[in-house]
C-alpha cells in the first residue's frame, strides 16, 4: 500500500494505521427515491461503532447509533438526527431497505510534512459485494489550513499514472449495479411485435410489478407497496378490457375475473391508508377543531385497517392467488415465446386502433360534463381517462416520443382535477360511514365527530371548486391541438 | 461556545502547558475545540508542530479585514484546531487600540457555530490584549506556583477582575509546578485554599515529563496517558468541564 504512495514520498512521510474491517449496507426505497434525488444512505458497522451516513452533493451527515437499526424503516423510524432530516423528505412515505451489502477493508494513512505534522489523511478502502471484483478507492482528506499540501499529494499521485480519479463514488457504483439488474429484468414492448405478443409482454410486466409488491404488502413495509400492486392490477385490467381480444378468450376471461377479485381484496386497506396518510394534513384544515380532536378517528382508522389487512394478507397468501400467478405467467410466457399467432396484427396497428377508440370515449364523456352534471358522469370520465392513460403508457415504446409526452402530460393534468373532484366526494361520503361505525362501537367523542363534520364540509367545498376547475380545463384537453398530437404520436 | 483563558501576569508558570493539555482533553472528550495562541513566542504553536504564521498578521486579524477562519489550522488530533501565533502579535495592543469596534471577544463571536470551547493561551503581561482576554473569557484558569509572590499576583488579578463593569469571568486558580519536597510549596498548598475561594484542589506537579512536551511536541496525555501529570490534567479538565456546563 505504501509502495503505491512512493511518488509523493519525497515530500511527505506516510504512516499507515491499523487495518479495519467493516460492513457497509447501502439503503434506498424500493423505487430508488434517494438515488434519483442524488442522495445515498449507508449503514456502517464495525467492532467499535455503528453509524448511519447520508451523502448529498452538498455534504455528508452522520448519525451515531446506540443500537443496531431494523430494516426496512420509514423516515420516522430512522434515528433522530441530521441523517433523518436529510433523507426523510426524499423518502416521503416509503421505507428504506438494504439494496447492496458490502464488506470493506480500510486503512487510514497519514501524510506528514517536514515538521512531522499531519497535513492530510488518506483513506484506503477495498470493498466487495456478493463476490464481485474488489473495488479499491483512496480518498484524501486535507486537514484544515493544509489544502495546498493535499492538492500537491493528489497531483503527485495522479502524475504517477498509478491512480485515476474515479467517475463514480463507491455508493454510485454499487447502486448502479443494482439498478442495471432491475432494468434487465423488465419486459418491454418493441416495434414490429405481433399484437398478441405485445399485450402478453405488457401483462407480464404488470405481473412482475404485482409479484414484486406482494412481500412488501404482506409485511406492511410501507403503504406504497399496496398502492403499486393496485396500480399494476388496474393496468392489467385496463389492458385486458381494451386489448384483450388479441389474446385467447378463455385466458382473458379468467384473468379478468381473478384481477377483479385481487383488486377488490386490496381496496379497503388502500382507502384506509389514504386517510391515515392524509390525517395530519387534514388536521391543518380544521378551523374550530384541533389535531387532538381527530385522535379517536385515527384510532378507529387503525383498528379498521388491522381488520382489513387480515383479509388482504389472507388473499395474497392464498392458494388461489399463488396458482393464478403461476398459470397467468405460464400462459403469457408461452404466447411471448411462440412469437405470436399468425392471425395477429402488429403492435402498431393495435396501438393506432385502440388509442383512437379510447381517446374518442374520453372525448365523448368529457363533452357531457357541465358544472352541474351528476357526479356519475365525472366518475365515468375519470375511469375512461385512466384507461386511456394506461393504454398510452403501454404503447409508449411504439409512439412518437415528443407528442406522446405532451398528450400524457395534458391527460395527467385532467386526471389530477378529476381525482380532486371524486376524492372530495368519496371522502366526504366515507366520513359519514366512519362516523356511524364509530358511534356503533362507542369509540367517538363529541369533539371527534364535530371535527369530522368540519372535514366533511371542507371536502364538499373543495369538490365544488374542483368541478369549476374541471369545466375550465376540459376545453384545453378537447382542443384541436391535442387531437393533432394524438394523431402525430401514433405509429 | 465557551471561552477559557489560561492567564497569569507572570511568565513560566505553566500557562501554555495548561492550555495545550486541557484543549487536547476537551477535544478528546468530544467538544469541538479551538486553541488560540496569543503569545508571539508561539510555544503552543510549536508544540502542535504548526508554523507560527498568520497571513496578514495581527493588524488584519484584529481589524477584521482578514477573517479569523482563514488562519485556522487543524492539529493532528480530531476536533482540535489551532489559531497559530504570529510574531506580529507583539503589536496586538496597538492594533486593538486602533480597532475601535472590534475586541477579541467580538472576533471570536463569528466562530460560535463551529466550536464548543475556545482556549486562549495568553502572553505574560497586563496589557490591552490581556484585558481583552479577561473580558472575553467565561473562565480564567490561573496557574500559581506556590510562592508568596505568586499568591500576591493572584490577589492583584482578583481585584482587577472585580473592578470590571458587567461581565465577570470565573477565576479558577490551581497550583502549578508544585514540588512537595519544598516546605514553602507544602505550606502554601495547605494554607491558601483555606484563605481564598476559587482555588482548585488539583495541583500540577513539576515533572520532567511535562517539560518533555517541547521535545516530543505532543500533549502529555498522548505520550504518557497513565502518568501522574496526565491524571492531574484530567482532574483539572473535569473541574473546568463542570464550570463550563
């Protein structure tokens, strides 16, 4: 090790410290939120200490741990300190869990000047993960007031040709490896595919997403596992409904039935999750009541969630679900492996045809919306808009990218307003149901019921406002420019 | 941020040894610590193997034209930095007199977020610099050699600090360079704590091990962690730590 530092040895005396072994576990949320925001989180442990380290482009935070942490962990479960403050907002409601576990052998080497004063510390690290090749890194920490010496040492080492400045930190290297593995596994539609193969490929991707989120949902790691599972179920159902005729009829019939069963099994828990996630924010809207007034409501929601989750977990652990996943995957894989039926058209033909139909349906329902029309019409438009969105996203690989992106962006905006209209209506109605159940169980105080009433009134007001916004936004979506973009993006 | 001065109007009583060893123990105890070597002779700076030079010298530092942060140097020990001595500090009295607004205390205010404790190693004199130090300090450590004249000097210091308006630093005197073979030392060590308040029960011995600091250029606890001298400094640090809170 010291021999490698020979190029700088005529100016500095290097002295190496003891060898240190440590374990370094890199953590992230399952959707890699920290990495996407330029953050990395690691848990380092050796015989002396355990620390949590958050790295960001503008600095590093460290929190020493009194005891071994438990993973996965939500932001509020991280030990209080600067690390939690740094990564908490980026984690949102998602839990962090180990992504890569590495073993590190390190040494500190001090560089001393002619007065035998330490001017810089070099950290020599050799890291491995799951039998991968060893990665060696030397980092240089100047002591305060000795930046010039550190720069000189860095220059001498770089000039020797034995050292190169790495493009990425160790954290980035390991996390990139993990990300590459994930991308490789994802099935995607490609141009020229037969329609049945394209539909089966999309459904396989959604099945992957369903299965990827089952364990996290059963273990209740965070609420978004269930959310993502439900999205994959909804996407699958939409694809079956709008393009299922490209697949064998019996397969589609069984798939539709089982996916509906799965969707229904997940709804109660998700509805309660939404309430619990929003409770603190809802409390800020109270003008007469206080957050404490909602405590009984929160307790009731937790109780209902516990009951709902029991059914959900039973469904996800059932033989029915297991068998369907197996046979669904097998059937879809067979279609993909066969290269598709000769009678089947191309994915491009399918995309052209189905997107146009779905778009027309949305337009028809959107045209029927007025500020005072029944809520069912808005609900129906929301469902059709959602179907169109899923279809657009499924066919994205064969569409022209730029107009496709613009159409999706436009649709997203309309969906957000539709969501606000309907959520306000649903939440207002379900507050009444919750209040009745709480009264039945004698678990509601007068203050809680009053606060819930205040929330209900608030939802009704927001819904009215969202209806006005919807009426204003729809002409933009129905306009000729959007129609042109839809035409332009299709293959 | 707390400011601790190691001060005595007399020279050669162990001010620098005290400042260096206690600053080291403070940092080892987990406090972010700075030692400012205000003595132009630069003994503390020498002990940490740092060159006695501050760019711009006393004039720019005291006038605030060069930020104090620019002169800081990391020592070989975690959490312990040093603001080195500079030969121009011999003119610091004049520089302070010219600087109508800035005092040593206000200069240090800018470091409040960076350090928990700042030690000031002062030159042996009663000057504008030492008055600034005494006014800025929360605690003044006063090493006393157990002799009658040294005690008299301590009394003069007590009276001087008592004459301050507003903030009064806590004076914490302790016996330094004690030699129990000398009857005068033994008698002062016994009698003075009964006659005066603010006298520490800790006595730093006159030990060749402490003198070796200048040869080894390290704090005593680094090269003699189990020695009597280190135990005495640790005991003094515990007292000081309690005073700092």
